[in-house]
C-alpha cells in the first residue's frame, strides 16, 4: 500500500468570525439569538459613543421583517465612527478598541463586537446583504465572505449619505433562522432604558410576529424618556484610575503604547504625560512626584528591558492618588426611585396613546424577561 504523504496546511483564524459554532463561543449565544446579540452590542456601542462625547444618549433600535429578511438597526447621537476605524474593523486578525486596555467600570471592551456582527450574516446564510454603517456623511457597505478553508473576500464600498451626526448600523439576517418577535424587541428597549436612566431610547418595529407566535400585527413605536436629570456616572472619556490596575494590566497598557508609537507612528509618550492620564494624578505637581522615583525613565519606551519598573510605577501612582468611590450607582438609585416611565405608542392607524408605568431600579416592577440579564458596573454585561 502506498504511503499517504500528508501536507501541512495553515488556515486563517479570521474565519472564526464567519462560522456559527465559533460565533456562538465568542458571544455565548446560540445562533437563533444572534439577532439579540446584534441589538445588545450595537446599543452598548451607541451609549458609549454618546457618553464619550458627553452628550445625553439618544438610542434608536429598529427591527423590520421584510420578506425572508430580518432587518436590524441601531442609531445614536454620538460623534460618529471615522472611516479609518471602519477600515481597522475589517482586520479580523486584531481587536479594535479604544477601551480594551484601559481599566474602567464601562461596558464591554473586548474590541470584537462589530467584527462578530459583520460575520453573522455570512454564518447564517445571508452574506449577500452588506452590513451598512452610516456615519460622518459616508455610508459604508461592507460585505465579507469566507471560503471553505477560511480565506476572506472583503468588499467595502463608500457612498455619500445624509447622516452627519451619530452612527446608524444596519444588519440583515435570515428571518427563518432567528427567534425574534415583538417581545424580544421590547425586552431590549426596556433593558437598555432600565440600566441607562439618563438615555432617551426609541424602539420601533414593523412586520414582527406577536408575543406567542401569532401573525404580525400593528407596527410598534415606543419611547422611553430619561428619568435622571443631571445624572452623573463614569464615562469612557474620563481618566482611568491606577487603583483599577494590577501589574500585568498596566504593563500591557504601557507596552501597547510603545508598540503603537513604533508600528503605527504614534507618540512615544513622556512618562509625565502618561501619568497625568490617571485619575487623581492630572496635576503637573502630582505627576512630577511620581516621576521623581524614575530618574532613568524619560519616555515609555525606556521601560523596555526594565519591565519590573512598571510594577514600581503602579505602586507610586497608587500612593499619590486615592481610590475612586466604591458605590457610584447610589446617586442614581435616589434620583430614579419612585419615578415613572413615560412612553408613547404609535399604532398602524396613526393614533398615539400614552402609558405610564411605575418602573425603577430598586423596589419596583421590571419587565418579566429582565432576569435573563446580569449587570455589572454600568451596563448589561451578559445573559443568564
């Protein structure tokens, strides 16, 4: 018998974003709930974008069944996604995030949310429909498909669009593969509103089945107005705290700055400028005190070959700053307790009705489906 000469093949890991099983592992959800992953991740991004720009968040979540397609869309009023960031997002060998390496009590910061969303249409069999990103006057039509061995074909077309404020992302999934009714749409609208009482949330749906699988009924439009005036919380644009880091996390941040300076033309940060990015250390005097313990370090690149120095840097930054408050949510409990949701519902007949519901974060009824959620810090982090 002739011996089989085996060939050693290399396959790209990029394909993990275009395979149902791999996407399920990354998102923690079965394929029939990918539609809810889309809504949750895009809503998180929308809230982060507005908060980073320090504007009151306005989030619009829409879902439409049209023929065999489920069309999902989330829009925000943030600064918009720059074209360069959209281009980076299409590199499936890296994670694209301005939050992943900064420790803070914010929402998900893994840098792969949009990448998983781009891959879902192909994984579910509707890869012919591009993912649309409307932002900063440009519409990005993104279509990525993977062949059987994982090689990607990427198409990105840019057109002009009317949206100059904020971002709208639209994703098309095969309706037959998803369990998504008005109940799921309302659940996510309520969930976003409950955990973000400072946000205006609009939910709209058309052509969706009703709660128990009945045929599609009236169109849906619900508004959740902000409950908390002058609501204060940590936002992605605020300084991070040294007390949120351990040695390994700070070392990763420092050496990522070094790599960014060397490989991407970024600034090799002076040590003092780096220290001033941290909460409680923004004054020149405080930064100078920290830097006085490192006479041999001028810029971050000087830590190369002196990795142990990062542990000392973390120690002194903690010594010269105070830990942040441990209960930042307490104020919002007080401002929202006993308040009422104000919602407006538009029907297909064109009439509008107003409803009120006693809903708050503590001691008040919430939607029966909310126990599916778990919550940490300032957002919905995972599902039960």
